[in-house]
């Protein structure tokens, strides 16, 4: 019996929508030398091996989990200040998920696969998004 993957959940600070997250990741500042998007964080996940077994990072945008990206690998990043950081290298494909509300938090958190929002069915991916406040209200009462 396969176990659900271990994931990360992270606020996408500054993103107003999934499209704005995608646009940011297309910029050179958000890419590593290999051209793949990455998120640089101070803390290195202690459960690295579990994350790299098909784990994803779930993005919280405007208080709602709205999408995820598969974690490809973790790279060491040392910036001008000499501090070692973790570069979470991501698959460029952004997979939209069922909307789920999430209260603000700092940094990232582990998200067991059993608690992760489901992917949207392929036939719903191109639907117009609901306004953020309406999505949040529906997620809060369990409709989304």
C-alpha cells in the first residue's frame, strides 16, 4: 500500500492570483541557473527524503490554497551574506487545486498528503476563478 506523499505549504507573498505566481516564476529572479523555478528559504527541511518522494509545495494565495508544484530537488544556495539557504527547485507546471482556506503563518510547514487539497479535475482548470472573498467564504463553510 502506497503512502501519501509529504508536502510543504507556503504563503506566496505578493501574489494576487495563480497567474501572478506563474508570472513571477517566469522571471529570471525566481529561477536557478538551470532555468527552473525555485523558492529560496532559510531553513532546510529535515524530512528531505520524504519530500523528494513525489512531494509538492502547496501555495497559499490571498488566504487560500489554490495550486501546487512538484518539488524536484533541494539545492544549497549561498548568497552574498555567506549564509547557507535551501533552494526548493520546482517543476514549472503549476497544478490548480480545490480551493481551501488557510490562516496566515510564517515560513513553510509540512503538509501530509492526507490533508492536502485535491487537484482540480482537468476539465475545470480553465474555468474563471471566483473572486477571492467568495472563494474564501465557500471554503470556510466547506462548499469548495
